[in-house]
C-alpha cells in the first residue's frame, strides 16, 4: 500500500471502527446521530 501524499510505502496501518465521520459542528440534538464508519490510518 502506498501513501497518497508522498507515494512512499505505508509501514504501519491501523483502522478504527464506528468512527464518527462529519465535517459539521455537532449540535446538542445531533449528538448520537453522526454517520459512523470505518477509517484507516497509515504511516509512511
Ligand atoms: Zn507519505
């Protein structure tokens, strides 16, 4: 797997399940209604 920024090899990769994925600020009513998804984080 290659880094999308520098094109170097990813030497360490981990993932987090059910991470809230949002660009919006959360309101009090919105807490708990975020879209949850799996994210992968790699280090090059
Ligand atoms: Zn990189």
